[in-house]
C-alpha cells in the first residue's frame, strides 16, 4: 500500500490514498480522477475502535436495527470476539443480531440446531433473530441485475429500519473471500430457497457436495445481485464494517476445520459504501507481505469478480480514500 499521508483538518485522521485497484485494467496507483468514497481504517482491533469507527458512519442508522454478522459453526476458532461484539451492540439501541439458516447440512441447517449453535458460540448477550426461522421469506426485487430478478430473503428483514453489516473479512472456499458483499448476499438469503437462488441451484436437485455447486464468476455475479437487493431495500440506512483479523483462507462456516491463518491481523474498516470497503479489504490483503495464501484463495476462486460485478451494478465506488483513525 502507498503510505503517503496527507494532512487534513482533523489531526486525529490520516488520509492514505487508495492502493492499486486489484483486478482492474485501470490501475490507479496513488492518483485517481473523479469522486472517491470514504473508508475509515484503524489497525486497533478492539471494541473501543470498533465503536469509534461506527460513530463516523452511523448518521442514518435509525429505528429498529439489524446487526448482520456471521455467527459461525460450532466452536469455530476465527469467529469475531463475542466480548467485542457485545460492547458494540450495547451502544446501539433497539438492535438485534440477525442471521438465516444454511443451505448446506451443518450446525445451522435447522432453526433448532442453529439456536443451539448460537448458545455454544456465545451469542447469548442480546436477541438473535433467525430471519427465516419458520421458513419465512419475502422476495426482494433485484433492479437491473446481472442474472436474478428477485431473491428470497429471511422474512423478518421487513421488521428492521436499518442494517449494520458487521463482517469478519476472511477467505472463503467458494467465494474466494468473504467481505460485506458475501455477508448479506448469502447471509440474508433464506436458508433454502434464497441460498439456492444465489448459488444458481435447482432446489430439487442440489448436490450433497458443495464443491459440485456452480462457482467462480457465476457465483460472484449472483452474490452481487442478491446484495444489491438488500442494499436497495435499506437505501441509505445500511452501513458496512469489515474486521480483518484471523485471516484464514476459510470462512467461519468451516467451523473447527478452518485453516489456521498464515497472515497477521490488519485492522477494521468502516464505510457507507459496500464496494469501496470490500475493495479496500482486498487491497490491504494484496499489499500485505504475508498475504500470499489468501491471495491464492481469492484468485483461484475468481473472487475479484465480486468487485467488478458490484461496479457494473453501480453499487458503489471502487475509488476511495482510506482515512486512518487512531
């Protein structure tokens, strides 16, 4: 990453110009034309700094608030620290963690098993709403999508006025990486119908082995469509926080089977722009001296297509200023 620091009026911030746009033919380096999104960054991964970044972007978080995070399979070693999330959630009145059941058979396939997994993993300090608890779904339209016209999401999503997308940024077996896009694209899709749509699967003919499911560019494009529906649903009342710690090549859906991280923790990102924050997350990984394994996972799964698909759907800005918060 370019470490050139520009002075700004507020001396508590350092503005670092954008790293090269990974996977783009137009590599911007340290210069860009046109507008840039703001992405706030701290290298301190704790509740104090998580709350500090949140307060910089929470202007439109109002009413009943859904905190969408990946609560993980049982005893997963890389899940976001519960104490950090507990302190964060306590700052947000009328909020609840929200999740949906899974399409693959695991610890969160049924609501009953999902509830037990939540207890085992320590998500007991606040309400946790399984939005498709009784197979309740609603269809959200995908406006001008790449493939999907609509996507089935957990029905309880309609109960919320705002959403905070709190994401453990890491690798993923199919997506290459899991950032804010993946968190809502698959995480808000209902456990059976919606997730089958996002994975481009026939509900009546789903292979038992997820490695036989469609992947690569098609999956990334479906995820972009699904996430766009969620973003459009909340409008300006949705924000994004990516926590770059325990950067395994595997998702928290791998549970105890997740590979041990081979790179150091990086920090926390926060933005109102979903494309900018996932772009920044990838750029930080690509500019890290020890990011080789995660980069290989991203590229072998065509994960950077997530970014270009969001750009094509005009979901955000891939040009950003990275504003460091001490």
